């Protein structure tokens, strides 16, 4: 199995669809694709179509690929935690030759964590 996570590829989605149509379960598909079974379950739940009424749940690699790409594009537009005020404050502290750990409010514990006795807040 892989040691680090990589996104499910278009080819893997296509193979998954084919194997699911052949009646393979997620565990067997995961072994075939050299993926963790949780990855396969997550892929199908995120990008598959849920069951409706009499229609069973389905998975189509084409629509799954579109959903994944749309989610990836949307992620790049999410607001960042680094606000302009926080950026300005961090730059001021760095200009004073403070390390990130010395910046007030950074790290664990109190704001004074990491500062020497003579350092100013």
C-alpha cells in the first residue's frame, strides 16, 4: 500500500466503475488499485450518486471526476485564515527579529512562551 495520500486519479475512477459493475466490493477494488479501502468508500460516498426511491446508488467515473474537479476548484477560493491584520502583525514581529514562537499569542501556553526575561511583548 501507498505510504502517503494522493488524489484518486481519473484512471482509478474508471477502473473502480468497471470493477463495481462486475460486482466487486470496495475491499477487493482497494486491493486491486493498491489503495486503502477507506479511500474507495470515501470516493464512492463523495462522488457517487445516492439511491433514490427504487433506484440503487450508482457510481460513474465521468461524473465522479467532474465532482472532484469542482470541489478542488472551490477549495482554492475559500477564505484564508491569514488576514491582512495578522499578516501585518507577523511582519512587524519579524522585523524586530522575533522568531514565530516569540510572537505574542503564538504556540502553546501563554503569550510569553518562548521569550526571554528581557524581551518585550
